[in-house]
C-alpha cells in the first residue's frame, strides 16, 4: 500500500471506518463508477423545520404552524406537508446534521454544489465559479455514451453548477423547456426543420445548421480553446443517436406513470431525469427555485410547491425501486442551508447554515435511517455533525471518484478536489 493510500485509510479509520471496510470500498470502486446521480437542488434553502426535522415540542414561535406526522419508521416524524415521503421513508436516509458557516446564497450555494467554501466572501446575489461543481467533475470522469451529455441540468444551471477551470466542455447540457408541455422540445436534440427529411447523412451537410444551435455557438464563444469541429461532432452524435432521441422523448412514458410524478413542470423533470440516467447520463441536476422563504413561509408551503415536491420525489424513489435501478442511482435532495429557528415578523424564516437536512437514497444508502440530530429547538446540529466536505467526499466515493484527486486550474496550479473530507459512514452501512 502506497503512502497516500495508507494515510487515507488511517484518516478513514479515525472517522469510524476500519481497514477492512476501507479496502472493501476501494474494491467496489469499479461498480460504483457506474453509479448515476439525480441531484435535486432546492434553491434558496428549504426549512428543515417544515420538511424533515420538525420540532413539535418547541415554543410556537419556533415550532411553526404545521404538525408533525409519523413516518413508516417508528419514532421518526416529518412535517405534515410531506405525507408521501413519510410513507416511503423506508427507502431513503435523511441527514439532519450537516452544518457550515456560509450564510449567504452565493457562498452557501457554492459550498453545497462543490464541497469547497469560497476563497473570498461573496454576497447573496453572487454567481460563484471558484471550483468545479459535482456535475462537472463527474462529466470529466465519465465517458459520453450514445452521444448523450455526461451532465444535464434542468430547467437551468444553478449559480455554482458550472465547470469553472475544467472548461466549457464540462458545463451542463441545459433542458429549459417544460416537459409537461405538449410543445416540449429539447434544443439541439431535434434536427433543424430543413433537415428533418433525413436527407442529411454527413457531418458536412449538418454543419451550417448545427452552427446556429445555441449550445454550440454559446459554449464555443466562452471557450475558444475548443475547436468548432469538436462541437460539430458532439452535436451530430446527439441528434443522430437513437438512445438520445428516446431518452428525451418523455411522451413514451405511460400516462399512469406521468400522473404518479405529478402533471407539473417539476414532477415531469424528475421523470425525465430518471429516463436520462437509465440510458447512461451519470449526473442530472433538477433545479427548483423559490425556497428562500423570508416572508409568508407557511402560506407558501400550503401552495403547490411542497405538494409537488412530496409527490414527485416520492414517486421518483419508488419508481427507481420498482424498476430495479435504485441500487445504481443515487437521489439527493438539498438546498444551500436551513432556516432560522425563530419565525420573523413577516411570517418567514431567514438564512440559517448551522443546521440543515439532506435526503439521500439509492446506491447502497440504507433506507429508514436518520443520521445525526439537531438540538431540541433545532438551532444547531448536535449529534454526528458533518460538513459539506464530508457530504462531497461521500458523494464522490459513491460515484467512484477519488475525493482526494488533484485537479489543475487554468494556471496549472494543483487544487485538491475536496479538502479534509471524511465519509458519512452511515451512508455506507
């Protein structure tokens, strides 16, 4: 065993894993390299109180309006706004004890999208690209299959979801159209109208039309080091791949399945993510905005967003389990932080990075498990406290990627993928 491996193994043992377990994880890296991830990002920071860590015995100014309900695991309760996830809790884990000190959206987003804090202070509105996102790192480590991109984000890219110094070739392929719309169309995947008669059979014939496609022209403009020929080739593969055409065509799904996910934008994007991972796309981010509830939090949760989240995510996990693909598909649900314990004067909760809940399922993650805890009023993570670096280390390990790998920035300076991360050992039980 090399010095580096010896040190890593020793550090792992300090985190609670023995030598045999660590070696076992290394031995399974080949199978983990085929793990896919559906990364559900709740932008703005969902409340841990109103989702997976209710405090029914706290004072009313902390407890809030909603009751807690029992889950399928005795002794564990969720907010009443998530009855379907409560019923299906035997299939996923909730980590209640991830905490950090990046209390602005820009910094918190970067930390939970990359596993690294920002090197300089950033504000709430900042679009931060100091370090590559999880999806971009996965893209760098995985080969493209059937012309499909290795990293997809829908309906947009989060502010820290980009490739940074890895280059534009590892930016996400963005699917912005609404899959629940009858006019749903994935740009750059459908042939231009003038070529739909299938007469074009060569790259040369496609070149002029493909040159107008936004994904090619926009990305090439951002990264002149990549030749246009690279983009012509990739675009050609994408629009002529049978697997790509089938994966993006959500109309092939039975109506009963589409109904289970919810006939709304968010639910159908989750269904599309499932279809994409099944044909080999290793990382799909499903972005959901509007979780920054400084005002009227309880009224907001009474509207469709909580119900759509409950319906869509519970359907996704159950669907993956029924299809036998949950074992190789990891589902993660999180935002950049939790919300303040005390309800503010506007009936909302403000930013609170010292406690947050993260849902994780699939890829060998045990079901029906609560990891860690917050104190009795939900102020701070108090048991089995984990940092974003630990979350990132665990995600990369599940994906078969070495979290201690060394990257090189645009000035060829070495940058470690994750600094001082340890495995969340409960995810590997």
